[in-house]
């Protein structure tokens, strides 16, 4: 049987041959696609495993730094200041807490939201310090007011740091630090509650007393100044009471 037949001067290829050619091309193309897909999937799994491994290592590194920072925040909140037993003057005992991360860490292995929250912690500290500096200037150097404001700011930052460590624990399996009976989150929350209660008390006292009735001849500006001074004194007195109460509780616990 002749493969090529001549018909009216034209070359005619049998249908079976075309079928064989197209089948071979289809098999080769399909095999190439499958091989490409397998290689791509292998590379994808390898890259994903590498990314997860890097993320786990970075999460552990960051969590360790955050744990140390939480301890510093606790010092600021729980024992940031005391009072001299003889003069009664307030004394700074802890200084501020600091935290910094290296820029050369592989931050891109975290999603953008988590990366932003973690790397924003040092910025929160910077904002807190700028706020305290402004309070010092505006408050004419009342150290107790500034130290109390510092306590409140670092109580909130400490809670934010603990929340981030909880996220790292859930997503990347970073073991949480075993703090035994020490619960810094309770100290942070109690401190914030004390400040909220104190403001509520001062606000209630402001509403209860009308200085304009007590000092009718004083100018409005002077009345405002005296009212602000009274509110500051009330808040400082409540702060001292809270400090001594907390100190007594700490001694009882020991």
C-alpha cells in the first residue's frame, strides 16, 4: 500500500497520518503542560515552606524582644515612681521603656497588617515620649503628673505588645512565656481602670462645685486657672492614694 497517492497532480496525505501527527503533538503538549505544572507546584510548595520557616524564626525573635519590652512596661506601670518618706517628693524609679527592631530582618514574610503593627510599636513609644515632653512643658514641671501620664501610656502600649505576642503564638506557634503567677496584663488593665475612675471622680467634683459662686469677684481667666489647679491637685491626691494602696497590696502579696 502506497503512503502517498497522486491524484490530479496533487499530493494527498491519508487521514490516519494526520490523526497520528495531531495525537503526537497533543500528547507532547499535554506532557509539557503537566511537567510545567508539576515543577511550578513544587517550586510553590518549596517557597511556601521556606517562607513559613522564616516567618516562624522571625516570630520567635520578635516575641522574645516583645517579652522583654513587656517586662520594662510593667516596671514603669507597677513601680515607676515613689515618694520620699521624709520630704514627700515624688521620685522617678524606672525611666521609660524602649524597644527597637533591626531593619535587616525579613519582615516581608509577615503579612502587611501584622508587619505594620509590630514595627509600629517603637513609633508608639516615640509618640508617648513626645506627649510626655509636651506635658512637662505645658504642666510647668509637675513631675507627678508626668509620671502618672507615663504610667497610663505605657500600660496601653504594654497591652498592645501582649496582644501581638498572642497573635504570633496563634499564627506561628511561638510558645508563650511562662510567667507563673505574674500577670502583667492584669496590672496594665487595672492601671488603666484606675485612671478612668480617677477622671470620672474629678469630673464629678468639678460638676458638684461651682467656683464662680465661691469667688464671684475673680476674673474669668483666674477662675479657669484656679479650677484647673484644683483639678490637678485632686488628680495628684488621688494618684498618691492609688500608689500607696497599690504599694500596700504589693507588700501584702510578699
